[in-house]
C-alpha cells in the first residue's frame, strides 16, 4: 500500500478555505484516495474519496492531478467545528481492503 | 439509527483479567474491522472479517481473539490484559462495492490498571 505524507498541523481562521495536500508517490493503478476526519473521542468519519480529477460533495472537494501522486482536500469556509485531525489514505478496494492510517494533519480553526 | 455501535464505551480493568468488547453494525456491510488507537493517536488495524471469515490479522498478540457470530457482529475478546493494552479500540464496517468508505463506531476506551 502506498505511503502518504501530509503536514502535521495547519492553522486557519473561520470563513477561510483550507487546502490540505497529501503526497502518495507510490500509488498503484488500483488504489483510491480517501480522506477521513476525526474529532477527539470519536471514530474517524469518511469525508470523500476519489480516483482521479476532481470530486465534490456537500462537505469538501478533492483534487487529484493526472499523475495521481498527490491530492488536495479542500474545505470551503471552515468553521470552528472543523477543528479536527484529517487523514489522507490510499487503499485498494478489493477483498483485502484495509485502511492504513498515518499521523494525519491536525487542523486548528481559530475565531 | 443506522450505525456501528460498540459496547462498552469505557472499560477499566485490572491486569490479568479477560474482557470483551462487542460491536454491531446495521448497515448491511459485509466487512468489519477492529482498530486500536494508542496514546500517541496512531490508528492501527488489528483484524478484518469479511462475511464472518477472518481476512486480515495484523500480527496482533494471540491474547486478542476476534469472533464474528454473523455478518453484523464482530466482538473482540482480550485475555490476560496488560498495561500496554490500554487504548481506544474502534470497530468499523465497510462494503467494498460502495464508495462511502468505512463507518467507525465511537470507540471503547480501555484502561488497564
């Protein structure tokens, strides 16, 4: 499974757009890119998943360049409640599907 | 509510005891998992079951024994608890054919004293 690298922490202010970039240089053809969010004392929560180009849902957008060696999670107009740890993961969706979590990016949103 | 539910939420026990954590999902998913999150907040996969069959066992000590009586349940039994077993244990489920990733439970905080 491809290893991912993302910033350890980021700071932002309410109302700003936050972009968290993750590198996954060894991503394989069958791998998908997935992002999770974890609040203290809670389990991780699925945010978004993509294979290539751009994916958007009601929570975030995911930008994946053509070479797929990196991805960027974009959170529009963050609020204080977006303070959490964000994990970028790469996983193959087959019968051995498993998510390997790294250290994640700790996002702090300030008023 | 559709969810992954695990019990108990908190578990405090003495070294050497045997304890179980239960997990149930009503999402109709075919795969369930146990993850351990230690004090440094690293999430590590322990086990995965697909349709009651063990498919992933990540070099976890054999004091840990998962049991899946049916597709909707995956329990974790831990024998001879050690101080190092103190952590938060998360159950999760997924359906490989769906695009919604894993659904995690809210965790069981195990403290071994």
